[in-house]
C-alpha cells in the first residue's frame, strides 16, 4: 500500500509563512557557507538543534534575540545578517512601500482627504 501525506502534514506545510520559509533557506545557505552543522550553529548560538531545524524549514520565525544569537554564531552582526537576507529576498515578498491606515474619525472631523494637525486621538 502506498503511503500518502496525512492531513496534519499538509496543514503544517500550508501554515508556513513565505518570509519564514525564505529566511530559513537563507539561514541554511549561510550556515553551510560557514561550514557548520545545525548542531554546531545551535551550540554556538546557545539554542537547541531542533530549533535551528525549525527555523531552516520555515516552521518557526526568529525573535530579535534569536537573530542576534545566530548572527554572532555566524561571525556577523545582526544588521549584516538581515541585509543579506533582504538582498536575496524574492521581489514578490519585498515591501516597497508601507501603507498607513488612516483614522476615519479624524477624516470626518477635518473633512480633508488626509488627517491634519495633531496626531492624537480625539478620545484622549
């Protein structure tokens, strides 16, 4: 009998965020370029090997503290780590502009297209 992936396996794969997957692929690339195993990187970064595996597969997203630990373990700064990640990021995942949500209450109050004056909420 041929085995097929379970529903749980499919669900986990579908739940992976594209940025987490892209970062995981980048982390795996730079780890291999620095000639380290997952266990060696985990030891140098003071974390568990399974967590490094989760990061590389895109099943977990790193915190700032984790990024800093990984960068130091790889012999770079966190800025260099993230700049390298951003440089290899596919264009469809890059944010070229940040859209701000405009408070509709302030628009109605001023009658303008954009909020004017003080940025404080009128409820304060």
